[in-house]
């Protein structure tokens, strides 16, 4: 540039100055030499000491020297002036020539600058100039390149980081190693520049130029290629460091690259070796599943293979891309094992929790129910659909409040919020809920470390009731023991007295021991030694039993005499090595026992006498009754002749009385047989409806005599049942006869049969006056008769009914109220357990 070139006139002046100094030096040396010669001449002339004359004047030696010096200086000045005039002319002509060259150079530089500016170029020239590099030209404003030279040299401010780094490296190589380059760089404005670097005559020149559209597009593509290549290289370097197999496949499905973990898994040396051999990590069947899934774009699932001799489970993900597919496999062997173990543990815990009687419910951090056991559903009576909907704690509380199962709170919303705030607590919370149905539930809320909470609901109602009952029982037992007539004492395995009631202390005269602690059996023995009786040996035996460690401890009993009393004692082993000894005063009991034994013997003799009397009388009555009944039948049939009306009436009454007496006798015999245990049933397949009809036919004349109708309802009766038909008919006739005695005239007796829970139910209902509760309870007793019936019997019919029904394994009951009629209900099994068993 013109401003940087040397000025021609300045150079001429400097040259003249240097030349003048050189001449001055020569003149000075000549002047000094001339002076020296003059002085020498003068010295020869004045060797004798005389003063010379100059221009007629007499001068001294010093004046002669001064004159010589002045003359020399004057001569030198004239010579110098002449030479300077000559040099000045020559320098002026040189300056004119230099000015012409300078003007031509400036014009050329201006042309070059205009040329670089027009073409959108900018150059940086590094030379040996200490003032720094020279920057020429300009770039388009759209490139984002700064105008100022200092900003332009700061490449990192207007180029991308990658481009700035690349350019700096290339410039360093150009200046230090003279290595030319040609690259494309990207500015922060998103445009590309072509940068070339060359060396020329010891200078380094870097030229920036705008790219044409085609070259700019190529630069974009080249930068994208470099970015993709660098990214791919970086990713491959990263994946090589990851302990997870990664792979790339081409469009033909063949491996094109694998990372180091894949190479190790398939036992190869390098990725190229894997690609050359196409060594697959998984078998053909597994690969088939992956290929099939890639038809939809991607595959994700677990596949197993063998690596280094071990079975490994991988979680495989492979995705299809434009030029093939890529995938990776994460080792889930340990995870699957842990997951399987965790699943089994959770299932085991859930099964265990389901077996607990304590209600348990688990909620997550959002207060949503995750799990509940069976006891939780039972304690709150919740339905399955509600629990399956995974309700929140708030929904659970609202549901329980609607059903009236939560404590009644005056401020419900605040109470509910306090319960929900438990999910924010870090410490376990405990509550006690007194429910409206008188249940007491202890609620324990245990927070989870990662959020959520486990709620435990323990029903304390039974426990509280048991504690109350236990305390009550303790008090009752204490009062009972204290008031027992029996003496009770409990000894520990070491012989110390644990418990004793006042009766025990009174029996053995040790009341003074009752308020003492650590009373030992030996203390009682020492006390009994003061008495003159044989109880000391008994207590020695008790001491041995109490302190004995034998495994086969058994109950022991015995009697002893103390004073005028007879004591019966019993030794009972208790848990934990304890022993209980009881004492009963048998003095009065022996007398009572003797009296009871005598009374029992008398009763047995009486019962035997009664049975023999009933058997004897019944058999003795049957023969004459049969004779009487036979003769009356003959008289009524006219076998012995015609009878008068009065005679017929009398004989009819005799026959009726005989029939009644025969029935009573048969009933007595049946009861006697049952009591003796000799009666046996003859069970067969019986039709209940037929037996009911036969009994109704037998009793209907008696009912019709009093205008009482009988209704049979057998539609619900079973087809058959196992029973003794004769005895079953006897039961029905006795019950119907009893109804005929009490049913009012014009009423109805209903006889029904229906299936029951365990067999067949027969019901006979009349519309009679009914019975009181006391009379109904005595109706089945033997020889019990009611005064309100039409015909007073012996009171054996219903007693026999109960005995026969008992033989069939059934039951009979009466439901009656005064003024509301009577209902007799007979329940029989379809098949009796014992088909033919004598009464016991």
C-alpha cells in the first residue's frame, strides 16, 4: 500500500547527509594535516627563535597557527559547498524518478484492491513485518464476516466452532510448515466460504472467497458429510466403551458394524471379523422373530442365547431405518432373576397377607389402592367391583361413611383431611376408631420410603371383649376359689406355693401363711410336724410329687383322715411343671353318698317291680280282654240269638270299652318293650301318602261323629321314604285321635306332608282351644291326661308317639297357644341311620 512504502525525498536527504558527513571528515583530516605541516615549517623557520613577518606585519607563533587553521577551514567550506550543490542536483533527479515509480505502484495497488472488492474476496498476508498481517478486500455482508480487521482475525466469533478450529489448524500448518490447503468453512450466519492458503516469497497468504450456489451446496453437503462422519465415529467410539452389544445391518439384513461388546459376545477378534464371518448373537429362530417384527418397523422383546457357556437373557431392541436396521441387547439375566424372585416374593407375601385375620390395604403415593387382603374386604363388607376399581383412600372413606361404618365425627371434612394427611407423614400414624356397630378398630398407617402407605386395620372388639371377660373371669375365679368348699393349692416346680384358697389354709391350719411370700412345701411339712397325726408322711409324698421332673406325670387321688374329717385329695399336673392339689371334705359327702346309694338301690328295685308289674298285668289283661271282645262280637252278630235294643246298646258299650282297654294294653306293652329295649322296627320303602290315607280312613269315622272334617295335603310329599309302615300309621292315628278329642264341632283338621331340610315333615293342625306352654310341655309325658277333651284316655298315646318317632331317628314337637289351636309337627329322615335297632 502507498502508506507503507518509503518516501523518495526523505531517502535523498538521508543520502546527502551521510555524504556531507563523509566529506567533512576528509576536510578535517586535511586541515589537521596542513596545520601540522605549517607548524613544522614554522618551527624550522623559527628554529633560532625569531618572529616571522606576514604581509609586512610581525606575527607571533600562536597567531600563525590560528591563521593556518582558519585558512584550512575556509578551504574546506568552499569544497564542501561545491560538492553539496552537485549532490543535490543528482538526488533531486533520483527523487523525481522514485516519485514516478511510487505513483505507478499506488495506482496498481488501487486496481488490485478494487478487483478483490468486486469479486467478494478477502485475503490475509503474513510476512516478516512486525506490524502484523495485511488484510485486503471485503466479503458480502450476508456471510456475517466482520468489517474490522481485528474482529475478522478472531475466527471463533463469526465462524462455527468446528470451522474455526479447522481453519486455525490449517493456518498454523501453512505458516509453520508451508503446507497449502483448501477448505470450506461455515459462518455463524449459515453461509459457507472457500478458504485457500498458499505461501509466496516468504509470505503466507490466506484467501477467503464467496462460493457459487453450486459450490455452496457442495460445501453444505461436505459439511454435513463431515458432521455425520464425525458423529458416527464418535458414536461408534462411545458404543465401543459400552458393555451392551450394538450392531448395524444393511438393507440385505447382513451385519455391517458391531461394537466391542458384540465382538466379545460372539467370540471374535474385531468388528471386521464379525462382519466377514456374519457371526450372529442369536439363533436362527430368534432372528426369525426379529425379522418378522421388523416388518412393522421395530422389534422389542426378550431373547435368550449362550454367551461364554452361560445362558443369558437379553432385552433386544432393533429398529428399521432407511438403509437397514440398528439394534442393541441389554443383559437382563440378573434383572429377570430378581424380577422373578420379586414376583414370587410378592405372591408369597400376598398369600401370607390373605391368610391373616388382620385387614391390610396398600396405597401408592397418589393414595390409590394397590393391594388388599381378604380380611380387609371382610371387615368392611366391601363388594368385589368396588375393590377392583382401585379406589383412592378418599373414595374408601366416603363409601364407608355412606354405609355408616365410620366413627361419627362432628367435623367430618377436617377428620377426613387429617386421615389423608397421613400420606404426607414420615412417621407411622396410629388411630383408634370406635365404629357405630360397637366395633373397635385400631388403625395403623405405615408410610413407604418411596411414597405410599400401608394401612392395617385390626379389629380389637373381640380382644377387648376377651380382656374384659378374662378380667371378669379372673375376678369370678378368684371369688369362686375363695368361696369354694374345696381346698385348692398350686405349687411351682421348685416347691413354692403359687396359689391357695382359704379352704386349703383352713383344712391344714396354715392361715398365717396366706399373707406371706415364697411359702415352700417344706414350710407346710414343718408346720404339720407339730401335729400329732400321720399327715406329715402325706405331705412328704406331696413334696416329692411337686418337685419331681418325671415326664409321665399322672393324676393321683387318695383319702386321708385329719382330726374328725375325711379329706379326699387329688394331685393334678399342670403346664410349666406346676402341680395342683385339691382337698375335699368327704365327711358329709360319705353320708350323702351312702344315702344316695341306698336310694338308688330302692329305685332300681322299684323300677324292676314296676316293669314286672306292667308286663304281668298287661299279659294277664290281654287274655280276658280277648275273651270279652270275642263274646261281645258274637252277641252283636246274633250268633246266640236276637238281642233287644237295650241289650244291643249294652253290648255295644261293652265292646267299645273292651276295644279301648285293648288299645291301652297294647300301648302299655309297646312302652314296656321300648323301655326294655326289645322293640325293633321293620323299615321298608314306604309311600308317605298311602300311610297318611290309611290313618285318615281309620280315624275319619270318629271325626265325622262330631262333624269334624279332615283335609289331606300330600302334593309335596316325597314318593317314598324308609320307615316302619305299621308303626308310622300308629303314630299318625294316635295324633289324629288326640286332635279328634279337642277339635270343636264343625271345625277342620289339616294333615299335610312336605319335604324338609333333612327329611320329611308331617304336620297335623286342629282348630281346638289350644294349650298353654306348661300343658304343651307335659303332653308327651306318660299317663298325662287333659280334662278339656271329649274322651279322657290313659295318657299313653302321645308318649308312645314320641318313643316311636325317636326309634325312627326323628323328632316331634307341639306348637300351641290358648284359643289358637294346636299344631303337631313330626320330622322324620328319608332314610334312618340305623334301619333296624332296638331301643336303648
